[in-house]
C-alpha cells in the first residue's frame, strides 16, 4: 500500500494548499490535478473532437465539426440496424462481432496508412 505524502489543508497565509505528511526531497515536484473527474468512455469520445480541432483548417473548423458529427450520427443509426440484421439472420452475435472487428481494422488501417501524420490542414488562398 502506498502512503500519502501530501494532503490539502487550509492555511491562514495561503488559503488552501499542500502540506507534507512525510519528508519531501528538495526539488521534488508536487502536482495537484484540478481537472474534471470523468469516465473513460467520455474521455475517449473527447479524443475524437481533439483530433478534429487540431487538424481542421482554421477557416473551416465549424464545417469540419459538422461533418464529423454527421458521420458519427450516421454510424449511430446504421450500426444497430446492421447488427440487428446480422443477429436476426444468423441467430448469434458472431457475425456482429466480426462486423465490429472489421470496422476497427479499417479504422486502424486508415490512421496508419491513409492519415499518417496528424497535422492541421491548410487551405490555399484562391
């Protein structure tokens, strides 16, 4: 079991801050995470938006975001229909799992071979 080395307490001088519970070596870095605590699923979903924001041309970021949403919504509609059809035809989820696996392989292939370096697209002035 790991011992807690610091805690947050109120101070009359600094307000709330870190206090050592165990000796801390000179120059050792102390970090307090002040971000939102969220689920892994939500964090993974935000990653998609980070790629869109980092790669879209600055002049067309709204258009890029709307196209990203359109394809995400289409996948959210088509995927359950396809999986339902596959399960109804075969009576098992084996084909549905293969469908999801093939989609994952296509995504990996797309990122590694088609997309390659993730960088911002630049629009040439016309």
